[in-house]
C-alpha cells in the first residue's frame, strides 16, 4: 500500500488496485476451498462457521 503514495499516474494506480483486489479475492477463495475440503462431511458447517468467525474477526 505504500506504493499508492508514490504513484503519480491515475491509470497505473487503478491497475494496481484492480490486480491487488483480484489477488485478494483469489486468496480468499483458495482458503475457503481448503477449509471446505479439509473438513469431514458431518462437521463441515461447524468448521466453516469457526473458519469464518476467526478469519473475519481479525
């Protein structure tokens, strides 16, 4: 995020923010998939509830 303070071109700033946001969504999707696939079927809902509570409560 420090790079945002030094970028003087608006189009370059928009491209940086777009790719940063895209990367963050890809990371979240990958972590969510890993949490779903690693939990047993009988406890999947509770495992995802704990995962989301811990991840979003930071």
